[in-house]
C-alpha cells in the first residue's frame, strides 16, 4: 500500500525546524513528502493535489484549488495564527480539519511573561544597567518603588492556552487571579482556578495585567487610552499575544506619563524602525518577539503533528493540535509571522 502524501509548505518554518531527527525519520518512513512554495500550490499536477492527504503549513488554498484536493483530510498549521486565506466553510462542509500547533508556545511565553512581571516589579534590568554604569543604588535606596509579586492581584485578558499557562506559572506566588474572556463561560475560568471578571475589574483591580488575547475583528486595537487610564497608578501591563489588540501609541503614552509600566514581546511593526519611540522609553521592557521562539517548542510541533496524523490515518479525530472552530475562525485577524 502506498504511503499517504503530505504537501509540505510550512513557511516561515521548515521540516528541519519542527521535527527532531527521530521524528523526521518516522515522518519520512510513513509518508511521502512533496515540498511546495507557499504561493506555488496551484502549479502542482492534479494527481499530486488529488493524492494530498495532509497540508503541513498554512499556504493560501482558494476554493478552486481546494476542489482539486479531493483526498485532503487536514491542514496542519505549524504556528498559532489562523489566516483568512482559505474557504473555511467549505473545509468544514467537507469534514477537513484545520489544526494549529500554537499550544506549544503557551509554556515558554508564560515563563517569559513571569520574568517580565518580576523585572518590572523589582526593576531588575534598569538596576543592572545602573550597576554597569557605576551609579547603582544599594540596599533599601535601590528599592524605593519595588513590590512583591507574591500575594499581588493579577488580571488576565484572555484565558485560552496562554492565559491558563500564565496562571500555572504564577501558582507559587499565591496571587489573586481574575480573568476576562468573553468567549468562555465563567465556570471554565473557575475550573482552572481563576475568578471570572469584567474587563473593567481586571484593569482597575490588578497590580499586574497580562494581555494574552488573540486578535479578532471585534477587539483589534480595543485597549486604548481610556482603558490604560483605569489601571492603578504604577500597575504593570504585559503584552504577550499580539500587538493588534492594543492601541500601541496609547500604551506608549500611558507609560511615558508614568501612570503604568509595561512590557511587550510583540509590536505593531516587526522589526521596529531604529528611531521608534518605544526603543528608548523608560518604564517599558522590550523583547523582540522571542518569547515562544525556542527550539524545544518548535520540535514539540512535530510530535503533535505526527500523533494527530496517526490518529486521522486510523479514522480517529485529532487530539493534540487545536482545531479551528466554525464559529470563530472567520473572526481571527492575526497576521503572518515574519521571523521564525
């Protein structure tokens, strides 16, 4: 029996990036792999398209191309975004799964979020820079604005995989954690050990706010000057998901005014221009979209993909990857990742 065919187009990643050597050996042992450029699928022979069982990546698949892919069972998107570059309604009608491996990023992103919080509450980076420059403040003098994370009130905007991972890494700090997520029933938030709350309560009642919400058609740029003004003076705002959920100019203004502190791993333009004002903004901790870009996370993608393809090969539903939902997929607004 001939091995199933995978159409591989995981740009900006590659098979070598997302599979360990042993996993790659299993991949090639079980499947035939056809490499294709992201914009070159329509040039493939009809026979190849008809035989394709899985697409690895998220290349554009217009309806006319999808019609030629009669054997397709799943699109395995090897990141966390869902682009509006394929006819999802037709995919759902045909029973074709659209799956994402974004859950692998939750743990590493949550860990760096914890680091951001500790740094801003204890002024770690600026104190280190002052020490290097010879004007450090010793002991109590260097802790005039320092605060503990232990026992702090923490708010989460969004409570998907990443929000729950942030909650887990905070466990030992005995924080009072509230979460706002309009896509979840309150019981789900409670079941994971957080308190459901309104956006206003999360913003106004928290010492530290983690923004981990996906970008949708409804929330693009929704956190603006009015929202930041509701936060407690000196509170910390940490952006870990996508820059599109905030009005970035308003966030910069709120930090520049001294009202809040902030950290971000994502920005409205990546890479940022060399003269962008956030580069020199005091009270703002910057990270170059590196929170989840760990080799160990990328390699976990390959394991997830192999396990779910094995299930689907046996006529069973996928379990490891996250499925795109009919009700929400068209509302997503994440843009493609430019850097791996």
